[in-house]
C-alpha cells in the first residue's frame, strides 16, 4: 500500500471515487489505476444514500452535522445537498449499512481522500455511487 501511495503523484488522470452500496466498498482510482480500496458504511434501513454521478462541491476539515446533534464529520467531501463522504469513529460499522445517508469511512482514509480532492480539485474528481 505504501508503495502505491508513493506512486500517486506520478500517475496521470483524474480522481475517480466508486462506492458500491451492496458491497459497502469504496474504490479510488487515479486515472485507470486503483490506488485505494476501503470498507465504508452507507445508509442504514430507513435512510438513503443517493446513487448517481457527482462532483464534489465543498470540502471541510471538520464539519459538525446540523441535522444530527453536531456529530463530527472529519475530512468531509460534500457531493450532493448535504451528503458527504467523511470519516467516522464508528469503525466497527464499516462494511455494514449504518449511516444516516452519508458515506462513512475510517478517518485515516477520509483524510487521504480529502487530500486527493484538495490537490486535484473539484473539476478533476468524479464520484459514482451505485447499488
């Protein structure tokens, strides 16, 4: 993994984030090269994680959810009307549906994605969420 991370700056292409809700996995590509694969948590029963194609429109190092009791959303990458990919302290839930709709991942991994988006920009980052 460390070797792959060192190669990221040398790879050409945009950032592609692919979230598979049925498998609860996120794959991150730089161009055609898979650079990360992580377990995530998407919407629990009764909630919805929106599917479709998106571009990030806002990032925030530490967002506090106004909808859910100021819950911390570290390294948030917002992609649709308040929905974000962000870190979580509930790492035991990763790989299972457990969120209120956001895509949650380990905070260390959210930090890596956040930095990729900041480095490459919103116009060069593409997010696909599918069921």
